[in-house]
């Protein structure tokens, strides 16, 4: 097996901008892109391999063929033929809707889907830009419905100024939104279930108000109050810094400027690398390799026991796997 790269899947919602194309150094006929799905197994948007002998095959094809050799035995036992993560970049040139995602139990019952727990890593943020995560004061489910109806739900949300390198872990049930002027990386469960709560009274491209899911969201929301919703971590050169660990994914930040070897024999999981800054050559123990530049992503199959990372100076990577 070898390290896999995939063709990006570009999404063009009404709030998309031009930062993704600039960040990735690519030119598209329509540069207004809101999301670049790097690795996806979402139905209708399954990633296609871009390199090597399996080029042209889908992620679902090789998962069905290779099973645990691709994802790891415990991942295979848990998730079967569904790849468990969706990896993307998001450019918010306008405010995204206030939203929430259901947990596994609710999503399975309503949609026959996984829930959605996710992580945000802020790449760039314009001056004054921010995001919403959690409530700023306690409200009840009935008050939530009333506040959506009278356009005051924003008054009870926590606003966080965003800066490059900020990390937010968003378990299912947490009300949240990305604000205008932010480019970020997102790691999430494989799910496309979003309950839109408030959308600033915007209209869609056809002139219609965008659909809200007030009732569906009411019992999906976690109404508890939390302090310190931003993940606090100490940056460190040339060793991994853990940003999140949960049943759905573990994510580390690697800020490296010299060769780094990563042993994977004990993980029993695939490993994903997203290049946040600089570039890196990722070489497997069998001497197959790929090069990642800023804005690119690769997947290291579980059957590969170790990789060597050969970075340019001040290279930054996100490393993600399932424990």
C-alpha cells in the first residue's frame, strides 16, 4: 500500500470567497469557493484518488477492497465500509449560519447517519473576525425557540475573536458558527447533517429565505454553559502537540523544521496529514512518498508502519487518526 492523495471536491455556498484558491495556489474558473473537501466519504461526494496505481478509484472502492489494511482493525470493526472522517478547508467571506449538529443517537434515529463532532483550526482571520461557540447565558429550550422567532438568539451566544492558530473543539450539540473573514481547517465525523438555527434573514440564489430547522435543533442543542471553549495549548517545535482527543479522532499539531519520523505501529489507524504552512515530503517505510504543499492533504494507510517527514523551514501540519 502507499500514501494516498485525493482530488479536492469544491463547494460554492453563498458565503464562499477567494481565500481557498489563494491559500492552495490554484486557479479555478469560479474562484468563489466556500469549502474544499479534502477527504470525504459522504454519499454523493466520495473522494477520488489522484495518485499512484489506484488513481481514479474512489475512497469507498479501496475501503471495500482493503478494509482494515487501509483504516486499521479497530476502525474497521467500528465503522465498517464507511470512512469515518470528513476533512475540509472552509473560507467564510460572509457569516455562516448559526447551527448545531445532532449526536450519534439522534442522527441515527432521524437520518440513519453519524452525528457530527468537529474541530476547527484557524489558518487566517481578518482583523476583528470571530466565531461563535456555546451560550453566553443559560436559556431553556422554550426560550431558544422564542429567541429564534424574534431574532435575538445572537444575544445569548459566546463570541470569540479569532486569530491564526486558534483551535476550537465542537462536540455534537454545541451551538456554533464561523464568522466573516476566517479561513480554517475542519476535521469532523463523516456526516452532512446540519440544523440551521439562524441565518441573518438571508435569501438564497433563487430569492427565497434559507430553510431553518428550529424544531429539529431544539432537542439536539446542549444548553449547558461552558468556560474556556477555546482549546489552550503550548506551541512546540519538532514534537507533536495534542489539540484534541475524543472517540472520533485525535488531532496533533506538528510545527517542524527538520526531519521527523512518526511511528504508527501502535495506532491501528490510518493517519491524515494536512499541510497548514510550508511544504513537506512524506515518505513511507517502503520508500513510497508524496509531497504536500500548503493546503494539501494525504492519507497514510494503517498498513504502513512508519513515515518520515522532510519539511521546509517552519512547516506546520495537522496530524489526525482514530485511537
